[in-house]
């Protein structure tokens, strides 16, 4: 089953954030059994010159490549999709019009207004007809809810046709309340409740980035009803595995 089909059925998928600019990272992480990888262009040094080789590596592992773009920019989204991303994660959506803009930046007319180019995603022109059909049926648009300013508009945002799921950015959402990282704060918890209730009403898969490498925290989010779960980062998984292993060695010598 494709990731698009999983999202359409509002079933669980688990992915990981790619922040290290090297095509070997997906190969190293793929045996863990992730459904998707998201290459982060917003908060890392990864650029478009690095992106293609990473996407190819992800596809070679039979995993869905998504890209978190740094802004809701039609030209950037177009280029990312032309390179071969199967979908995008668009940050800090505040209104329905911004959500609609993200969808239209991914889709060709009549569903969107993305300009047509003939690059890797279209087989350099050879498979354009197939890509046209694939884009309509399988391309993915994930929006991020990262600000308290989005809450008054949440019903309108989740009503936009073409959104496949949303992802809560917990650090930015709490930061928008001037309480960065205060996930136990009553205001933060109430905001999460409002978002999840709207998601249930509109039957849109709820997503959360469980940044910690502790699997118990990820399981907790799954039990809370999140279906599009981002589990940790490549850098955190690598660093904490090394630290934990070295600590055990040092305790024995």
C-alpha cells in the first residue's frame, strides 16, 4: 500500500527526519522499517544540490521520499517535486488560503497551478503522461500547524481539498505562545486538543514530530491518536546511540 493510500485510510505511518546531507543516511536507517523519510530543507544545511541524491537513495530503499520545504513558496515546491519528491511538508500554515496555495503548488492544472517542466520526476519528458496521472493520484501535501495564530482558522484550513495530513510542530507551536518546549503547559495542551478535535471532525490524519529517540514517547503519541508520526532525527538517533553505548562501556571498565 502506498503512503497516499495509508493516509487516505487514516492509518498509521511512521517516518524519520533526514537532516544529514549524505545519501548514505537513508541506506543506514532503512532496515528499521520506516514508511517514509522527510528531507529537511528548512533547518539544515541540505540544499537543492544535495537533494536529488538523497531522494534517489530513499527511493532505492522502497521508502517514500518527502521534503520539508523552508517556506510556502510555489517555485521552491515546484523544483522539489520536479527533482522527484513524492510530496512536501509545508511549514507554518496559518490560513486556508495558505493551505490552498501549498496544494496548488504541488498539483498541475486544473487541480493546481504548478508550472510544467520536464526533469527527473517526468523521466526527462519520456514519462510525462504517467507522471501526470501519478501526480493527481499519489502526490502528497502535508501542512504544518506551528502557531497559535492558526487555531482560529483551523476548521477552514482542514476543509481545504488536497491536504493529505497535517503535522504539529510542537516546539514552534509552544514557542508561538512564548513558552518554547513547555509541552505540559495548560495552554499548549488546550491548543493540541482543539487541533485534534478539528482533525477528527474533518477526518484528516493527525501528525506529530516526536523528536526524542525514546520509543516510549512515540508510542505515547500513537496511543493519543496520531497517525502520521515522525520519529526523531537521523542526527539524534546516531548521537544518542553512540552516547548510550559508550556510557555502558565506560561503566564496565
